[in-house]
C-alpha cells in the first residue's frame, strides 16, 4: 500500500543509522519512571480491540516504530499545551527550543534512522507532519507539528480534510439510480477492479454523452464498495505543479483515513489541446485511490493504469441497483 505514496523510488544509499549523539545529562528518576509507565501503557494499548487510532494509522501508512513515536511526540504538543514544558532545553541545546524536532526525536526515541525523515517516507510525503524550516535552519532542528487533519483523526474525529471543501463536492446517493442497460457496466467495472492489484488501483474512465448516467454509475459502484464519492471538474484542478502535487498527496492520504472515491468531470476537455489536459494527466499519474473520469469520446492519456467502460444513456424508468457487501 505504501507504493500509493512513493511515486519515485527513494535514494538507494541512505545511512541506516545516525551518528552516536553526545551523551545527555542524566535524567531525573521521576522522569525515568514516567517514561517506563508510558511505554508500558503504549504497549498495552497496542493489544486492545479496536486498536487505537495511532496504531491503525501506523499500520496503514507502514510506519516504523520510530516514525510512529515521532508522530506521537509531535501530536502530544497538540493534545496538551503544557507538553512544551516537558521538553528539556538541554536536549536541544537551546533554552528557547521547547517544540518537537527531528533532532529531539532522534535523541529521545529508539530505532532512529535517517530514512525516517526522508522526503520519500510517509511522515513528510503524506504530510503527516508539517516542517517549519525558515531560512537556512537545518531540517533536524526545524519545528515540527502534526497536520491538523491527522491530529483530528488521532482524537477520533474522522472527517474529510477541510482543504477539500472549496474544491470537491459530496455526491448525493440519490444520484446512484441506474438503468438496466447500465447494470452490466457496473458489474463489469466491479469485476475489473476486483482483479486489479490493491497497490495500483486503475483509473476508471466512463465514456458516454450523458453526464448524469456516468455519475450514477460511479456513485453506484462507490455505494457497493461502501465509499463516499466526491466530485470535481477537471478545469478546477490546480495548474501549478506544486499545488497539484500537494492536492494529489493529500487526497491519497485521505484514502488511508476514510473510504472515499473521486469522480472527475472531464467532458469539456474532449478535443482540447494537450496543455489543457496536462494538470489532469499529472494528477491521474499519481496513485490516488479509486478515481472515475467522465469523458465523452477520447479517453485521457497519462502514465498509469486505466481502462474505459462505455455508459449508455439512462432510460426514463430507472431502477436502483441494491447494494451488496464488498
């Protein structure tokens, strides 16, 4: 599943271990006892059912123990404002540095390795953590904070990222009515999705002249797969590469936190110049979960797995296809 996030292979040579840091001042006995109790409580929490949100998130993103604990270290500062007082200034060589950093995590947590802070690993690639790196400040000493969406998830509040609210709209389930002629398309698409590798979900391109019919098929499939379907127009995708990349990563992250699917209306791009479809093609080339693309005639070309299904017009007397377990 991690391949959904890693579009590019990470560097082949990364130091596996960090240099041995200078010895820290001896910790107070009370602090040692507190850490021991906290470690025992964490290990106990890993065995309860249902699993805590942190453990579930770590499994879905394939985090190492060090990455998981670094995320928890940063989230603690969001949970409890008094947590900053627990960060010993001596550990970060600055009396003013009472915020989490990668340097602090490497000194305080077990299993530290440089690969964990790589831009190719989930903490940074999937925006689980946000780094405030002003000027020439080293990455390891830059302030860290857990992304707001992730903090909410750890607290048990699992709602879509607010940054999608102005761009995406939730499709009403009433739009999932399909005609008899469209049922075969639904069944065919489900079979092809079922045969696909879970690490590389193909983009489903729905071809036809009726927008409502294509959206109904996408919604019906999403309902059967128990996913919430969101809709966006291809013209509304960011044209700037950096903004588009961030959107793709955040939406891919959303697939790990919620069961979602995306319908992209690309009908107006049929026959348009190549540069008009560049943003859509770049977005589809990323592994962003289950995506439907509504086109009239010509499928969108991009460097990724895809297949096209023809959708006939909806007949006046449409029926609702009953859902089923997936």
